């Protein structure tokens, strides 16, 4: 099976490529190659530092330059590209247009759990992308997931210069490891288009304060965690748990596991 992964150099995309490339022919669509050039193709093989065998296809989904060649002849497109939210919609539209012209690959789209229930601008963009996929006329599968461990850790890391770590009061999270998401995507790629599938969540639902304290212990910090009672419909949605999927807690790697691994790798 030939598979195109968009956003294949990102946090999720790298894990998806690792999961798929041992059994399938994988193309990675990227705006730049490892040497920084922005047109044409390169090939990568298994190297001593673990790079999987794949074909790197350079193109820009934002402008529509390059996707036509990238989707030509592929059976499945796994769409992992994320922008700042505003760019997600035109990027997805350009990809779907190219896929239709190329003959109709199965499109597997990764979205966010609760994006239809929390009034966040980025989530509205994800919803529009979902509608584009659904109405594309292509075979499609949409998988929603909870927040990645990396994102939760980054939320704490950006506060590293503050004397405290501020968190929204009364909010739980269910973070998931990108490798668990990649493994589920590999299963979906191997099957027929399935439409909307059950959302996937991490193995634990924990308060953000508890996650923050776990992060601080792992990084050797003794700063206090300060919960803030923040107003607004978005925070109310988070406090109500609309982004959680307790029935979909299928991830295996906990936030603690992630912190142990990243500390050991120097990340």
C-alpha cells in the first residue's frame, strides 16, 4: 500500500511515519527537505540513527504547489498537517482538491476530541476541516483524539521563567502519547474508509494541577502550582469535561511515562 503523510515531520507525523514505514511505501509531504530545499523529491533510508525508509516529497499545501505530485498514485492520505488554526482550512481544501484530481485516495483525518463542543477558534477551524473531508466525495475516516503529552508539557514549559505555574482551576485533561495515536492510525489505514470512528483518549484523566506537579517533579522544580478561576465559555467547556473521552481511554503510555522518556533523552 502506498501512503502519503502530510505534516510527516511534525510531532504526530513523525510517529505516524515510524508506524507505517516498516510495512508500507510512505511519502512524506513537507515544505522543505532536510537540506532546506523546497522543490522536487528526496529519498531516505534506514540509517544508524533510526531514520525510517520513506520518500520525501516537497510541496506547500498553503499555496497548492506540490500536492498534485504528492498524491499521485497513493492509496491513502493521512492528513496530520496543523497550522495556527486559520491556515488549516485552506491547507485541507488544497489537499482534498489534489486528491480528487489524482483519482480518489482514502483520506484519514486527525481531529480533536471536543472540537464540536468547546467554542475555541482553533476548534472551529478543525470542525470546518472535518466538514470539508466529509463533503469531499472521497473515501474518508476521521479520528478525534485528546491532547498530546507534548502539548501539555509545553504548556508548563513556556512558564519556566515564572515564579509559579498557573493552571485553570477545575479542569481535567486526558493526555495521550502520539505513538498510541499513530498505532491507531495504522489500523485505520489498513482497513476501508470508516467515516467517523470512536474518539481516542489517553489512559488517565487527571486534573491539570496534578499534571503540573508531576511535570515539576520530573524537571526538578519546586515552584508552586497556582489554580486560576478563569471566566468564559471556552473554560466552562473544559471544566465541564467536553474534551474528555473516558469511554475511549485506549492509550497505553501515561504522562508519567512520557516524562521519564523525555527526561532520559534530554528533551
